[in-house]
C-alpha cells in the first residue's frame, strides 16, 4: 500500500491505494465548516451564559454555580481523551462525529426544556426576596442529564473535527497543502466567530428576551449543524481507525520494568538496541535521544528474546523497538510543558467566571442609554483581541522576527508560549487593580442594587476591557502555541491524543480553579480580612484572590522557563536530513 503524508502523517484510508481516493477538498468544506460553525454556535451559545442561568433560574448561589460550571467544563475537556482513544482505536472520525453530534443536540434540547416547563426548574424568585427556593433532586437530575449528553458530544467533536477536515485534502499536492493551511485558518476563525456571536446576540436574547428562546436558539443551530454534516456523508474521505498507541506505551513500560536490572552501554547505546520499524507504520522514524535512558532497557536484546523472520519481535511484551521507546519519550517530554499550560489557563478561567460577577456589579450601561451589556458578553472583548491580533502577528510581526532570528516561525513554539504566560501575569495584576477600584466606587458611590448580590459600582464596565484584551493576547501566544506544539511534537499515531491534551489541560485548569475557589472561600471566611469571595463582591476581597493567582502564574512562568531549557524538540530521520 502506498502511503500518504501530512507533515509525516500517513493514515490508512478506506481505499487500498491512495490514487483511488477522491479528495474533494473545498467542495465538502461547506458541510464541514458549516457543521463546525453551527455546532460551536449551539454549544457555546448555551454554555456561555450558563453561569447566569444557574444563579437566576435555578437559584443557586455564586460559589455553587461557579463550581458546577468549572467541574462540567473540566469533565467535558477531560472526556476528549476518551473520545480520541475510541476514534483512533475503534470507530474512526466520521462515526465518532456523527454519534457525538446527535448526543450534543439531545443535550442542548434537554437544557432548553428546563427553561420551558415550570416543573423542570424552581419557582421564580422575586428581586426583593432574600431567600429563594432551590431546585429539587429531580430538577437537578434532569439538568445534569443534559450536561451528560453535552459531555458525550464534546468528547468526540472536539478532538476529531479539526483532523476530519484535514482528511479531505490531498497532502501530496500543492493545492492540497495550501488547502490544509487555509482550513486551519478558517477553523479558528469560525471558532472565534461563534464565540463572538454567542457572547453578544445569543446572550442578549437569554438575558433580555427569554431563556426559553435564548436556549432554544442554540438547540436549533445544533440541529442545522447535524443536517449539514450528514448532507456530505457520501462525499467525505473517511480514515480507518489505526489502533490506539496506548498498547505500545504500556508495552515499553512493562518491558523496561522487567529489564530494569540490565546495564546500558556507556557509549553509543543506540547501537545495541533493537531497531525495528514496521513497514506499514504510519509513524516517521524517530532519532535516538539521551533523555529518559532508563526506558532504553526495553529495547535491549537478551538471549531469551526471539526475532521473527520479518525482523519484528516475537514477543512484544518481552522486547520493544527503539522506535517504541522514543515514542514514549515524546510523550514524557511534553508532560512537564503540559502541566505548566494547566496553571497558565487559570487566568482565562477567571476571565470567564469571576469576571461575570464583577460585570454584574459594575455600571454596564452604554453612555446615557438604558441598554446594559449582559455580564457574560464582556468576554467578547477577549475574542475580539484574538481576532485582531492573529492576522497582525502572522502578517507583520512574524516576518519582522524572521529577519532577526532566521526562523520560519519568527520564534520557537516554546518562546511563543512563554510570551503568553508572561502576559497572563500582567493580566491578573491589572484585574486586581480594576477590582480594587470597582469595589471602592461600589462602597462610596453606588448607582443601584444588583438583586441578591449587592450595590452596583459606578465604575463603568468598560474598565474590565483591558484585562480581557491582555487575556486575549496571552491566548494568541500561549493557547495557539500549545495546539501547534502538541500537533508537531507527538508521533503520527498519537495526533488525536496530542490534540486532546490541549482540552485536558483546560479541564485541569477548571478543576484547579474550582478547588482554589472552594479552599479560599472556606479558609478566608474565618480570617481577619473576611471572606474574599462572598455573594456580594463588595463585602469581599476578590483583588486578593487575583493577586494570589498572579503569584502562582509568576512561579509557573519560572517553572516553564526551566522546562523549556531542558526540552528537546522531536526529530525524525527526514527532519535530520533536511537540516543537513
């Protein structure tokens, strides 16, 4: 069988020969990009304002609602690891996307029904009420079932939709390569576009018109997404599942433990290791590295080890190849960077949760009009800064850096991530300063009362924009750099898992944020300074919490610099030849 290469990727397709594959490229993009756009509009349109929905319709307090959102967000992102595994090992991307799109639609419908039928949510709580009746067990169970279906949908859609779009282009032709690059641009553009529409139009409908209509709109958009996806069924290129790399990883660990008492040669150890790459392997041959040398013992040949006539190991649980060992090393080298990315994303989580509460107790009016910007809509400025900066960075900044450094990308991937992490520290310091001013004006010059919260500060909500712009700039460096980093540093058969690591990192950030909020809320409630995170932010010290996160980000930045200095970029035999 001939091989197909996408930056050294060579997946198996339904056809036996890649010349028989009918790549339709941009002809199927209306279905794929349309599906992607409406899916994001549906999912983000519901999730963006869910925090407000839980506190106003389900009558949950701020802390409980924030913890639910953080845990749900974390679970959906962690679930992408399972989605990537089942897609690669058993079902393929098309079947995974088809099933998960339907699951996501059903989840959105279930959540919408909680706003339509009165017996599916608590009684309405009047603004002047000090105590409100919370949801029953049955009401929460129905709501959580909707969350569960959304979780299943996200598990398959997030790690597979980008790779499925790339599958539609022929990577061996110039037009196919250009199409792939353009598709990446369109993918991130539609993602940002969907977020901006959700943060403005859909949130406005939910906050000012009706929750039933506001939650029904995303469900209808998700239905359109499913229709568009299935319309292109007969036109898609569908990649066969190639099996999961997890088995190979476990084999290396098991064999290395078995052979832990063996001694490696002190010089040129690679010459004594079992060097075998299956002829139909989709992975490029990796060069030997001197890191994690204890794993090299898995590839040491002993008298008990037997070799098949084709050169493969007779028992893969007793002898692994140097290629398998290096693939595991790729994963291990990435993990310290991934952990640093988890801590970085704490900043973005705060801008999507606690900032909403800040906005609700700020002056959200535009000028002298009666129009108020919904609290959840302020995050659109984060998206806007990303949208404006990305093309400027790509067209102007990168060419200038390229002249200075001589690198095609201007700076290395890790340098790009480092810039984003540094900006995240500045973002949290600005957030703390703005909160200090907001709280001061709420106490000295309030302009009203936010129901069940407290006094509304006379500080304009527009003062929240600088921290959002900084968060957006940090994202363009750190998060986009992360995606590129995982894509390029993982072996070919681990691309889906590598892509899911980005979402797992976001999940870790959500869980960590939920834990920090709980610990700080419980600890400071008995402190001399008072509770930092009460229902009424004016009675708390949210700025102290932001300073604490800024300190964590500073420590994380120093840790990242240490890991970056140690990190060795993945090299294959082809890249080595190219450098020569």
